C-alpha cells in the first residue's frame, strides 16, 4: 500500500468509527482508506453515493461490491469509463442480473466475456 497511514486504514474498518471521523477519513484518507469505508456494511446511501463519485476507481469498485449499494448507483458505475472497475463488476456474481446484462453488452470484449461467463455460472447454479 502506497503512503498509507495503516492506523487510518484500521480505523476505517472499525465499527466504532463515528460520523465526524468517517468524514475526516473520506476527505483526507488515501484511496485504500476511502475504499475500506466504501465497502463497510450498513453504510448510508448518501455516503455510498459520494464514494461512487470518488476520483479513485478503487473506491468506486468498493462501492460496486458493497451489497448495500442501490441499483441506481450500480447503473451509473456500470457506465464508468474505468475498465478495471467494470471488469470487477462483471465478475461479481452478487450484482443484480440487470447490471450483469448491461456489462455483457459492453464494447470491451474482456468485460463482455467476463459478464457473460458470470451470468452463465449463475444460471448453472440455479439449475442445480
């Protein structure tokens, strides 16, 4: 992790983190710290929305992987220009089928194929 304050990273994952400290870490923390916050269970919608606009694709990917992220935010993230973010979404079998279908129509063949394979795997799991 590059120039990461490891204590800030640990605090970002703490359940005892209060709103004021959360805000400080979101504003001043390294991308790894902000992504740790974005992946927190029970994170409020406003914070998820703010993190979905983060300059770091790492943070946006953490938002996409968070099960609490609303469909509206996932739709926007599925159109993100960052290919690594879209690929990470395409391999996430926990995303709604609508998002995987959207990614399977992506112009990038790697994203298209990954989303297609994820949907095929989900279909095989459902048929068993």
